[in-house]
C-alpha cells in the first residue's frame, strides 16, 4: 500500500509539473523574462528611492528587448508592494531621479501593475518604437493613477553586453 501511495504522489507531481510547463498556456500580454537572453536586452534592477525609505520598499527587475516585429517590448516584475495597489509604470528616456523624463514609446501601451495578494506584480508592453541602441533609459513605477508625481520604484536600464 505504501508503494501505491508513492506512485500516486509521483503521478500527481508529474501532472502538476506538466501543466505548469505547458508552453501553450500563455495569456496575450504575458511576456516572460526567460524569453530573451540577458545579453540581448537592456536590464534594470528596481528599488524605492531613498526619499521614501521606511514608507515603501519595493524591489524588482525589468528589461527592454527587441521584438521580432522590429519594435521593442518592455517587461517589469515588482515585489514587496502593498496588496491591491495599482501602479502605473513605463520605460523613460533618461536616468532615475533626473526629473520628469519622457516616456519611451506610447504611454497607452503600458498597462498598470496590479499588485497580487502576495505583494507582487508583473506586466509587459509592446512598444511601437525601435529597440534602442544607445542612450539612457530607466524603468519607473508611480504611486497611483491619481498620484503620478511620486516615483515609488526606479531602475536605470543597462545596455546589452556584447
């Protein structure tokens, strides 16, 4: 009987792993970090600005990569945010803390981050602008749709390594 339980548990584990790894189960705006090799994208590590230390402590990662269509795509993942929060985000032209930098691409391409009960969120945006080959860029997360003046997380994008 013990052997039967072990085999049943192994079968259940195999089904769970197979379902979790199903390459056909992807929502339309889901873009995974592992889709693009690290050396072929602009990468950022996000953190809360020091002026908000103690009030908010968001961390995250993100990148900008070349889309097969010739445009760009941006991806962001954040953690340690307040569950239920809604935060606008965008790639900006310029570095963190350098003022109100212009948005890279069309602002409407960036869907708000909606924070899950575990304090995490992720989003992706397909941008109708060419993949950047030079310049300074950053990923910014704003406090809320009604408080766009407060940046709660930012990370400078480092260019791809060649």
